[in-house]
C-alpha cells in the first residue's frame, strides 16, 4: 500500500477537509491536509493547510489517523498551530 486518503467533516465548524498520506521516497512520508469544498474536492492542491513529514511508514500511518481523529472533533486552527510549531 502506497498511501492513505480520508474525507473529514469537522463537527465544530462544519468545514470539510481531505487528508492524504503518500510515500515520497524510501524513507520519507508526507501527510497533507487540504481544505475541501462540498464535494470533498481540494480547493487548492498546491497549497495544503498542513504538511507533516515522517521517516517511517508506521509513523506516517499513526500521524494520519491521529490527525484525522483530531480534525473531526477539534477546531482546525488549533490542530494546525500545534503541528506547525512542532515542525
């Protein structure tokens, strides 16, 4: 399996997001969150709201599932600020 993809509707703000995790290289994985429209199509492929880089497949999958779960329940700005400060 090369990547993961989820459609997420944020409950507090009712905004829609798409989260995608891909394998960039043998030891580089990228998880990106895109703001989406009503049909869950990203508004801008070139400007993700958040990008998180990881080194292993397990870290990438864990990050993907953690971000998906948090983005459903928490305010998106809070999640984006936390991860942008970490990076």
